[in-house]
């Protein structure tokens, strides 16, 4: 399991309970991954390659 390397105070600044923390972190992860994938897709001029970049981005983000 990866370590976040931050304090509990930092974590609880994102959400007030442990139950709220998991969805908040998950949403943040997907928001960031989506932005990176969309940027990579926009940079690809070939439409066929855009599909590959999009699909590969989802796999690599996980």
C-alpha cells in the first residue's frame, strides 16, 4: 500500500471524517487523471492515435 507521506491534519483538512476522506481523495485522483489524459489527447494530431492515447491514459492512471 502506498504511503501518502502527510500528516493526519493534512488529510482531515480535506474531509472531516474517514468515511468522507476516501471519496474526496478518489474524486481528486480522477479529476487529475482526467485532466492529464485530456491534455495528452489534445496534443495528438492523428485521430486514430488519439483513441489509443485516451485508452492508454486510463490504464496508466490506475
